């Protein structure tokens, strides 16, 4: 008999979980509050150019990578268009302090050698650092889709060490320490709290090989939606779940904003757990977990700029570019210093299908705290007021000036500019405080950012970036574990991949 599963949230986690459960013969219905399906995979068009609202680099999509294996298993890999970043420069790092540009190659060996050549006096230290970094990642079974993924966390004492301390135990040169941490914003990084293993997993993904979608990232959402429908499932947009009703320790029904009612056998929540707590009418966590969740901090947000460029004026760059005012900025991604903002950011030129030598757009992400726009926290999209618009426009200008510093002549290439603030991220993704990666993963409280897949309600499960790892690779990995929990078979799906 088909068992019906309702999935709340049609973002990365919801869609992957739905497709995996569809493959297991479950009849799935995905409920998404927004008119657009995809969550972090959404794209939008301005002036004939398509921008990705979020996703710009993707780890694990290369042959053999975990995301590649999941997409292959789902039969959607062939529908995706993507390319690797440049092998000789997977990432560029520019430091304005001394005018240095670092072109960091892809791959463990080239990455190691690159830094060994720059800092020969630290040759052995760099080798030992990289070896331990990769060893930390290797201890996380679920990351590699190995059976036994639910096993106990590592006993390596570096596992939960703050990332900056982990780097410092191997290398001494302060510049080198910063350079080795350049991927920290993708890990939601902060020197004091990001556990070394989260940092190691992100480094593993992006040092090994990272990819970019050719064309919008929403192609992945489209492929997943088609797969879900092909398997007999439904994906409903404009359907916000506003209440979850419990009875006798089980979810009895769900109510949507338009009054529709759903009575599935099983429910998977792929929304932020703090939002989940607001709509459920009973106890789904232990008292300790509830208290922890109520006070849990979220990761930082971002101010994003989307520039449409004049045709044939600016080169397409096949890698992201990280810019810092000074080396000590590398762990300061969630800070807002009004006088000097932005002091660290990443920019990139979106990759199109049949991408030519010139870019049609440039996108900038300045990782910033929600507090920068706290004063407009009670406003809604399109009604934030003239003072907000002026503030937004001033900050957009500051960002464009910094890109000009990195790429002289850039401002002349710009045709039109759009911007999104942490408020935009909050309201479009429904993420508390516009957080990019959800709950903070905190080495001071190792289990703070990790929620169980199961809840106290026996037919309510969780998935998404707050359970284990965030991002386009981390969230599908969690989806595999959630789907296995729903079908009640540990390793039941992993073994088929
Ligand atoms: C600006 C930005 C840039 C990023 N860049 C990258 C990147 O380059 N690479 C990378 O790997 N990751 C990146 N990320 C992170 C990545 O987008 C997230 O980790 C990922 O989208 C999280 O997946 P999720 O399913 O948990 O949440 P989401 O993808 O956000 O999906 C949650 C969905 O639930 C819906 N929802 C919420 N409440 C309800 C409700 N009550 N009823 C119904 N639906 C509801 C939301 O509308 C949303 O669609 C970025 C994020 C942002 C914001």
C-alpha cells in the first residue's frame, strides 16, 4: 500500500527527501509556501539576465562526489549542466592590505604544494595540516555515503576544536593561517566557534573540486520536481503550512494558510526548526532540546549585489574571488563595522549555458550580520521605507567601489544594479535573521547545531540544513539519512547508491 508522506518546505532538503522517498514507493506531497519552488536553489531574472538568489558554487558534483552519486541514483544527473572551476585557479584570494593575489589551484596535492612554495619554511607543517584536515573529513561516514553513517562521532580531539585553533596547531605564519582559512565563509565560519570538522568538510569539498551550474541553479530544483512527479508525487507551491496538529504522540493533520488540510501517515519538516516550533501544537522535542533551540543562535546573513554588465566589457571568471581588506578579516565574516564595511566579500560571474569569454553579470556576497538592518526588522518586502532604500543604495555603492578596487574599470561595465539585504534573505527563504546556513554550529557546545532526524512525535521527521551539514551537498546527504529513517531501514538507500 502506498504510504503518504507530506514534506514541509520545497527547498533543497525537502525536494531531495521527496525524490528519495518517491524512489522507495512513497507517495509524497511537497508543500512550499513561496510561489517559487527551490528554496536556496531559486533563481530570478533582471534585464534579461538570470541570477541565482543563493547557490553559486557546489561541492561534491564531480564524478565520484557524494552529490553526484545522489543525483545519479535519482536519475537526474544527465539533466544537469555544470562545469568544474579552473583547475589552476579554483579560487582567487585578494588582500588589499599588501595588494597580493593568490590563485589557489584545485586538488589536495596542488593545494598543498601551492602553499608550500609560498611558505617554504612551513613546508612540513602545511603537509601535516592538510593531512589532518582530510583525515578529519574522512571520519564522517555520512559525508561519503558509507553504510553505518549513524555511527558515533569521532574520538579525534581536534574534531570539535575551533577551526582557527586547529590551523594554529600546525602553522605559525599569521598570513598563512589566514590564507588556509579562506573558505571559512562557506563553513559559516568564526574563529572561536566553528568546529574543525565542519571546516574540514567544507575544505574537503572545495579543495577537491567544486562546480558551477551552467545556467541557473534552479535547474536542479526543476529536475527534482520532475522526478518527484514522475514517481507519482506532488509539489505544491503557494502552500504555507501554518499548523501541525498532534494527537497521541503523532501528527494527526496539517493545515495550510489557505485552509486546506492534509492527513498524511508521515511528515518530514524541511523548514527551520525554530519555525517548526512556532507551528506545531504539541511537544516534539525534549524540554532540554526545546530550551536549547529557543535560545540557539543563527549563523550570519548576507548583503548581496547583482550587477547586470554591458555586453563584451567584463571577462567571465571561472572561479569565485574572495577579497579582504586585511589578512585578519578572514574570520570576521559576520561583523559589521559601519565605517569600513565591506571588509571581506566574495564575488563571481554567473556561468551561463554556452558561456563565452565575457560575463553578462557579476554577483557579490558580503557575509554580514542581521543586526546591520535590525531597525527595519518589522517591515515587509516593498514596504520598508525611504530610509531603508537610501541605506541599501549607499551600501550597494560601497560594494561596487570595492569591486572597482579589485578590478579597475569595473564600474564602467555596469549597466544596472540590484541588491538584497539580510531582510530580503529572511523574507524570501523564511530563515530566521536571514541566516545563510541556519543554526550556528558551535564548538563551545558541540551538539548545538545538530538536531536529531527523529522527533518525539513518532511520524514527524526533520531534514534540511539544520540537521548535520548545510549547503548544496550537505543538505542532500542529510536527506538520504532522513529518507532512511522514514522507511525504517538504516543504510537502506545508501547501499543502493
Ligand atoms: C545568499 C545565499 C548564498 C548561498 N550560497 C551557497 C553556495 O554557493 N553553495 C552552497 O552549497 N550553499 C549555499 N547557500 C546555502 C544553501 O542555500 C542552504 O544550505 C540550503 O538551501 C538549505 O536547504 P534547506 O532545504 O535546509 O532550506 P531551503 O533551501 O531554504 O528550503 C526551505 C524551504 O522551506 C520553505 N518554507 C519555510 N516555511 C514554510 C512553511 N511553513 N510551509 C511551507 N514551506 C515553508 C521556504 O520557503 C524554503 O523554500 C547559500 C545560501 C544563501 C541564502
